[in-house]
C-alpha cells in the first residue's frame, strides 16, 4: 500500500494498492521533489471516470511503468471532486496549451507546482495519434535532465499567462431584455430541432439552459423557449441516456440522438434534471415530466442515499460483465436473446420492440441500450409494468456498478432543492423528508459555527478539504428551497450564515467572485470562472442564492452583491448562452423581481395549505415563499402581515410594490402568472 491508504476518498483508495508510490496533494510531496531534484507527475481523476480506470489498469498497475515513475518522479494523485480548486487551475493550463481537456488529467510540474507539459489519457503505447505513456515519461525525463533551464522558462511563462487571466471576468452590467433576447437567439441557432438539445456529439443534458428557457417562458410567454425545453426533455427521457427501468440519467450521450450514454450516473446531473422535469411539469402538466421527475427522485434516494441521510456522489460506468472483466455499461445493456431468456419468447419480442433492442445492437457486441423509440403507439400498460418488473429483477442479479459514497456539499445542496420542490409539487412528504435529512447532515457534519463549510464527508466524517464557492452557493440554494417548502425559518438562517461567508471570503473589491476563499491554500493562481460546466458555476449559483435571500429579507447588501455578480452574465449571455445558463436563469428572476410571497395562516388549516401549494406551484422565475402563522418572527416576509378576517391570507410583492392581499387561491395563482 502507498500513501493513499489513509485517504477518505474512494478514488484515491482505488489507487492505494498501485505499485506507484503515490502521494496525496500536500506540501510534503513538493518538498520531496525538491530534495530529489525531480519533476512532479500530477494525475487528476474521479472514481466513476471510465478512462481513469483504463489508464490505471494499463499504466499505474504495471510494475515496470510504476518502477520508472518511482525512480524519476514524485507522483501525486488528486480526486477532482475533493479538490476542484487544484483541478480547475491545472485544467485551465491544459486547455490553454492543448485546446481541450478532460479526465484523467496528466500534468508534469516543477517542484514549485508550475506546469510545463500536459495531457489527458495516454495509452501505454502509441496509438491513434496519441503518444505512449512510457514515451511521454522518457521525453519529460530527458527534457528535465538536459534542458532544465528551458523547462523552467516554459513553466514560468505558463504561470505568468495564467496569472494575467486573473480579473479577465470583469463586471459588466446587469443583463436586461436585450441580453435575454440575444441569449435566446443564440440557443435557437445551436438547437438541434430534430433530436433536441444543443450542438453535436457528445451531447450533455443542458440542465441550466433548460431552466433559463422555462423561466424565460414564464416571464415573457415565449412559446419557442418552452418548445425547446419540452422537446429536449422528451428526447432525453426517451433516449438511452435515461435508465428506462429504474430511472436516473447517465452523464452524457456519446451520440447526437441520446442513444448511447457514457454510463456513469452522477448526483449533480440527476439533481439538476429532477428540478428541470419538476418545473416542466409545473409549466405544462406533462405526464412524461411527472413520471420522469418521480422516477429520478426515487433513483436518487434508492441508489445514492447514504446511511447518514445524505447522497453519494456517483455510480460507476463500469461493472463486471459476468466473466470477471470490467466493462462499460454491462449492468444496463441487453440483447434480444437475453430478453427472451428472462421474459419468454412472446414478452421478449414485445420488450425488444418496446425498448428498441435490435439484433444488430445499438451499443457494443450486439447489445442495445434500452430506449423508448418514437411511434410505439398504444401499448398495454400492465404488460409494460410486468416486463419492467421482471427485467429489473433480472438486472439486480448482475454485478452492480461501484458507488462513490463520498458526500459532496454542493451536490447535496442541489439535491436538497430538487427533492424539496418535487416532494411539495407531487404530495410526496417522503421526498421532502429526504431533503431535510440531507440538510441536517450538512449542518451537523459539514458546517461549523463560523459559517464555514467542509467540501466532503464519508461515513459521517469530513474529508478535511475546505468548501469552495459552489459548496456555499448550492447549499444555500438548497436551504432556501427547503425554507419555502417547509415553512421552517431555520433554513433561511443557515442560508444567511453561508452567504455572509460568501460576501466576506469569496468576493473581490470590484464585486467579482472567486472559487476559493481568501484564506484558502495558495495555488499557482486563485481560480475564478463564472461559466457553467457540469454544474452551475459557483459565481452564478452565488448570485442566485444572494438574490433569493435578499427577496426573503429585504437586504440591500445581498441584492447589490447579486446584481454585481450578474454583471458578468450581461457580458457572456450574447456570446456563450449555453455556458452561462444558470446565470441567465438568475437574471430572469432578477428581471421578474423576484416575486415575494407570504402565506399567513394557521398551520393545519386547509386554506393555508392550499394557498401555500398555489404559491409553490407559481412559475414566476425565482419566486420566494414564506409560510407561517400571523405574528411569527421566523420569516421577515411575514412581519406586519395579518390573516385578514381571521382567514389565511397571501401577499405578493415585487420591486417594492404589492398586490392586494387575497384568501382566494385563484386570485393568488393569477398574481403569480401575471407577466412582469
């Protein structure tokens, strides 16, 4: 066992038995490199990364390769999910140097942490235009031995270039109607009208852009925005990227038609998509959206729930194919023969037609990913349910994919918001309780009394890494959603504690936001990126949480901070709307108000419950809801707002103007749908 054996990261533990003398990311590794006069190999990945596993099997488990690494390098292994800051600064260097990035990420550093050579996956021997890993190692060793000054000069220049990028994201102006229209036009131009989604292969679920489209439709009535969101959601739900047996979405589709996924299932994707489908149902009443939302919620709780009450990070793409060999997608794919063996000839043939399983296969070796092809027509619902049940039972006998049971604060924040809202919409108190349980774990384990968060935990113990901006922002977002759904003001208080830390430790003098705190470990540069990747950027997520908190409390400080943060959206919206989707969604909320809804009435009173439900189902972008009895001090929005005539009463305000109080749910619904 190497130095990773004491780690709490499942990814690092996967490498603890490698013959490579791995170090975790710590100063001791760089001190050792300085003592030996050798470069550092930095390898970054995550536990459910398929090509990370491949490179590990091919190179890091190979005795000869490991011996060469141990002789000539100090090797450092990083879990990007634990240390997104380390990942971000070196990924920026990789992308700047090569024009692309991804994981595994392979970077060669000086003992001072300065990068000088980059790559991602390297095969053991040269193939397909890629150099072999051993050739790369020997080339780096030769350059380090014979051209040390040149290497140092290259490394210094790279660091200077990265440093000069700091402050590139200057605050522009708060986006208005022109920027929203330009963003919608940009998305329309990139929209795949035939298959849904944006761009070509590989195709990722555009969760944050879909939230923008739904909010834009709610605010303006633009039917084109709703149509793009609805058709994309249907295409994904019918495709192989969605698990047609048990619910839940895979990471992305390798093709344009959502047919063949990259099979890992990430908590963040499913949390974001759960919220999208719940909001699509709220906007349209779609039966498909309702089914997918509930199935995804059940998948998250059943497959990703941890004994401590939170949610695990991911399920692996690979699993044992039954022969002792790890294969991507082995748990999920089927052949016609396998269907007949489990279901009999008649039901096997029916299932093949219903799920698009062909003799040629849509995946590898004649296997198919289950889909719901268009044109199924009328089917026997009971027969479909029976087939699903039997196939699920058969699949459960297969070796299961590995699970990364690390709890990431940010991703649990996304899950809390999605489960709380979904539970409220569909009268599923168990989903709301799951959100409360996860929030409780974050407060007990991840949050200290100064309002500082730890990034990860496992088995109820923290991983020792400070939270980054997205952790504070997404957890605050989850707590704010929970406050609106439960009527418990303590979640608003916790959100305020987190956002005070954002203002104090993550915000620059000019209002820009940084991904790490001002007292975090110093890297070659302080990471700062407002663009969305797989999740909302910490920058725009913070803008959204600050805006909601300001609506709840009337805090001008938080509103001003939100508007300053949104300035970058005004600059990026016309140029890159696909990569600033959450910022656009937050900007829609700012343009609409957001609306502030106070529901005052007795707890347990049916009218109070009805008004609260109508308030939560209002599609006004970013609306906040406070619930409580008259005179309660839990929510600022409830102050000086009585239950008129002894009946539960709702108050709707925005931009310092209030509608007439009402006890009529129909009037409240109209107030929440009236265009801005």
